[in-house]
């Protein structure tokens, strides 16, 4: 645990004090939680092979992040992935198909991680993130 002293305007301190009292928690716990929530996401849970790619996104402009957040896996790749997954469940994959399946899975994982991280960065930068319904309707 590290101790840090900060100066807060009285109005902010009162709000924090009231929130801590209302939650029945010590003010330092609530302050730490508030700071934790506004910091950029950590990479600890991200597989090592994807971390550099995601870290590079932190330098992108908001418009580029929105493009990534709205990106989709190519329909042709989705069809190929579904076909390979079906063959895998049937136990009929060749060795080459098994390698292709692994490549498609990694590519799809990277697209999904990049989308999620783009949304996290945009939210952290203060943008409103669309709801799932809005995303599905293309808003």
C-alpha cells in the first residue's frame, strides 16, 4: 500500500465524505476505488501476444479508436471459421485445417480485443459508449 496526499476542493471532499458515509465504507477506500475507475485499463489479463498491439492503440486519435470499435470480422473469414469449427466438432479436421483454425481464432480474438480496448479507451477519454442495442442497430 502506498500513501499519497492530495488536495481536494471542499465541495469534492464533502461529496466523497458523503458517499463514503452512505456506502458505510472508509473514505480512503472510496477514494481509491474512484481513482482506480478513472485510470486506463491494465494489461495483466491480456495474453502477452496481444499486449503490444493494444498498447499501440493508446496513442491513436479518438476517430481511429471509433473506427476500430466499429470494425467487424470479415464475413468471408467468419464463414471459414464457422466451417472449420463445425469440422473440428465433427473430428474431421486435417492438420492444415487445424492450423488455419488456429490462425482464424487468433485473428478473431485480436479483432474482438481491439474493439473492446478501443471502447475502454474511448470511455476513459470521456466518450459515451453506445449500448449493445445501439451497436446492433448500427447507430
